[in-house]
């Protein structure tokens, strides 16, 4: 008797992600999958983005954490619908976790869904969730060697946000090297240099995201 | 016919790790498994530790990275035997990877083996490699919410090194909260506050490690 073998768990995930994407396209919800190391500034970027765009677009958020709800609590304070996924040990969000979270949203009423992944510069890059774009944050205290050491994340992302530019005087971060190495891996990578703490440089990111949503809605 | 199922990949890893540990105990090599988020300062701590202890102990290093050899190159400059494990996508080092690396060392001539894991605050905590102790670094720019969000790492570690204390004036890091939350998860956790950049506070860590090696050698 022939035994079926699932050769690649990623293939199975890709099918779920494609189902999610079809649903998002039907409802015209633009989705970003936001990834970074722990503590690079994902939740603060989400907060700043909501404040900048919530008069213009209806926004929802999925927060991914191994446990606890402190990031979701921060987002909820801004009056935004938010679902917390507790992965219970898993180091990334996958297509099925997002699918399970979707019934709690009124998708037809959303323009933008931000999925904040588990803090991890490795595994989340491997799992599609049905997003339009992957966006990653590199923070200056992490060091400029990160593109060379974690290439998949930089290859998969459409956008690299270099955060904590306010710390540049105090850390050894070679900005030109980080950008050059990231662009060698992914020549199409869009780069924004920001400080989520001071809000410096965020206009470029907000304008890019707004243009993406507008173009997608018309498509 | 009865079908055998490997219920837990971690059980299989535990057996390999136990084999490694038996070998280390036979040769009296004290082993630490060093873990943190990307860019928290693992390699700099390894460099400082080698410089402080290489006159007293014979030290070897295993560097774990998804790809490249830049950390191993840094260690090799100090004249220390070092092996680079390139995990090729895997987000952690496991017992088998360490086993594969061991024949390149003269274990009988080593007192201390430092294994620098892949930069990841999640998965490495799940995989034993045959170490005496797990040591983890939390750096101040990552934020003081990390123990609550990544509890397994803080539960598994014997030591938490709080690094980048020199950045305290420029980041929002609640030192007391970080320590309190970590100790709630793991009351036995030994904590050192250091700056690997300025070498501030490293004496306590070096003395602790030296005492551990001495006690182990006598056991």
C-alpha cells in the first residue's frame, strides 16, 4: 500500500497561506507581516503606524507572542481591533495560526491588517501567512553584521526599517555596510532609517505604506 | 504490526546530548551553551572571557551561525581552537551538530568549551547539547519585557548576563523589572550586569565561571 508522505511542512503551510491571501484579496485587506529580532521595535512601529494612518484607513492587528498579551494590550489602547496569538512555544506565526485568528475580525471593514510576528530573525521568514509584503526591522544596537548572518530574512522582506537611529552615537553600527550587505542579498529592498522613539524618519515609511494600500485597493 | 513512533524529536536530541555530556565528563571539559537574541553581544562576551581566562585554562569554542564564519574568525584571532557550525537554515544548535564538531578538538587538552548558539531567544533553549550550564545574555536595548515574553530561555539558563549597561542612559530599560521578572521565572538565576564594550562589570562573571570550572574539575 502506498504511503503518503508530506515531504515539506512548508508546502502545506504555503497552501494555507494561499487560502488566506485569496480571502484578503476578496475583502481588499492589505496585509503586512512584520518581523525582527526580539526588542528591535516592532510594537512601537505598529503604534506609530496606527496613529499616523487610523484617520485614513481602518486597521486591524494580529499580535504573535509565545505567551502573554502585553503587546496586544498596547495596541488595544489605541482603539484598534487586535487579536493575540499565543504560539505556546512555537517560534513563528504560520498560515494556520492566522487563519484561526481571522473570524474575530470584520474583514470587509478593514483596509490594513498588520501581523506582528514572534521576535525572531530566523524562522518567521520561512512561513508565509498570506501577506502582501514582509517588512523587517533591524535595530542599530544589533550590529551591521546581521544581513550577512541571517540572509533569508533580508531576502524575503520587501522593506527593511533600520530602527533606533537615535542610538547611532552610542553603538558600533556601520550604516553603509548594513545597507550595502542587505541590498547585495536583495537589490529590490526598500530601506527606511527611522527612530520609533523620536518618530524621526517615519514619514517615508508611512507614505510608502499608504501608497501601497491605495494601489492595492485599485487593483 | 506495531508501528514505532518517535513521539518527541526532543527526546531523541536528549539522548545525543547525554552522550556528549558523558564524553565531556570523561575528559573533564566544562561546557557552556551561550544564547541570546541576535546582536546582544555573545561573540564580544566570548572574546572578553577568552582574554581573561586563557592564561589559566585551555579553551575551545564552537560557533553556531546559519551561515558565514565571521564570529569564528574573530575568535581564531585570539589563538583559540574554534569550529564553525553552519546550520544551513536551522535556528538553533542541537546535540548532533555538537557531536559532529567534537572530533576536531583535542578534548583531553581542554578545560572549557564555549558553544555560542545561533542568535535566537526562542528555539535554542529547547535543545540540550551536553552542556554543564546554559548562559543567556539580555541586552538593554531589547527592553525589560523579554523575560515575560520568552520565559523558557530565562527558565533554562543558570546565568543571565545583562549586557550593554553602557547604553542605560539612552534606552528605556527597567533594570529592576527585568531582574524581578527573570527571578520570578527562575529564582536560582545568577545575574551579572556588564558592558562587554567597556568591560565594566565583567569581573563577577569571570570569577563565577572560573569557580565553576575549578569545582567541576575536582568533582
